[in-house]
C-alpha cells in the first residue's frame, strides 16, 4: 500500500516538473539569447557587442543558464570558453527559432504598414500617380499598394483598406468623405473641330466619339437630356477609363471627361471645352469620395487620409 502511494506521488511530481519545463514562463529568455549569440558570434565579447550589453552580463547569463539546466555547456581552453557539441546543437536550434520569431514579428510589423487602396482608373492615372512620389518620400514606412479598377469592392470583409469611388456617396456599411467635385465636361482636341461647326449638342453626331466603357449609362443620359438620339452616333470608340483622356488629347474624337482631369489641358489649350454654359454640370450628383470601413481605420490609412486632405487643400 505504501509502495503504491509512493509510486503515485512520484508520478504526480514528475508530471509537475514536465509541466514546468514546457511552460514558457519558466524559460530564461535573456540567458538563452546570450547563449545563442555566443554560438552565433563565436565569443562572449562579440555576443556582448551584438546584444549591446557588457561582457560580464553575458558571462553571468551563461552561468545562470548552466545552473537552470543543471548541465555543463562549456569547457575552458585558456581564457576562452569552448561550447560542448551537444550544447552547440541546442544553440543552433535556438538560433533557428529566434530567427523565425524575429521574422514573424517583422512580418507583423510590416503588415501593419501595408495599405491596400482601390481607386478608379481615372483617379489613379490623372490625380494620384502624379502626386504619389511626394507621399512615398514623406512616408517611406508605408507600403502603399494601389489597385485601379471601377469595381465596388467590399471594404469591410475584403483585402482593401480604403477606396476612392465615383458616385453619389451612398454606399452602405462604409464611411465616405468627398474629395473632388465630379463635374463632367465635353471636350475635344482643336484638330477635331477644325472642319466642323458645333453650335448645338446635335452637331456632335458629326464627330467621332471616345466613350468611357465604364460610364456608358451616364453618357446615354447626357445624350437623352440634350435631345440627342444615342443611335445617331455611328462612330463611337469605347475605351477603358484610363485611356479616354489620352485618346482625346491625341485627337481621336470628342470625349466626356471629369473636369478635374481635363482642366490642365483646357488651360494649355490642348483641349477645348464644348457648351461651357451647359446646365448639365449643375445636375450632376456624382463625385469622388474616399471610403473606408470602421474595421480598417488603421494608422497607415489615417496617415494617407491626412496626406490626401493636404493635397486637396493645397
């Protein structure tokens, strides 16, 4: 009976020791780092320089680790310590695991500074990209990744932290801050207008048109509102948003563009605005908005938001 009780007590004590040995609270992390650094650098002095502590502090950590492990880790050869082979194996494993931990922490830190933004193609090409160098120079710690398409992505559940969208600002589940007025203008290169007199919107049917393929419905509404049959246009080229301005500048036809993108070229007279007294701009309720979900309101995004505000106010 006494033997069984003793055996039971031994099992309990052994289990308690094993639990302690596997408990991270038991690990002497500073001593283990010093031990791994000595193995990596080859000496106590070099390890002290790497860890930015004194030679004596490293030596004390090594003695304390031997006491904790109840194992000899080094032999002395003159004035230097020589790590035992089995201790070197342990140190190599520790180094590998410390490096893995450092990699995980670095990835976690960098993930916090990764900012995924989705923007409309026009906004990316004609507003954001010309200013992007200033942002990168001012905030090198932020890894800004830009996706340019007209898709309305799910900001709460998707991969994107924020979006610049064109519309009425009424998207459920997200915060929206108006950035730019979305007033649209009808423009053409001077060469397109040389041989044609344009007095009314109906006269535009005489000219080739460049149509943003993502805004076909809006353009149709403009035609309808001005009493122009959409079918009357026999020369319409549909292009991606980012190419419509380029095609207009090259003289391939009339284009319907956001004023904010056409403005520099109107000033330089590379483009001519048609119907500048048109009533249509006043009816337009679609503008450019910066949108984000509450769950994605991280420091990197707040930095980007402040930067874009400064750009607009300047």
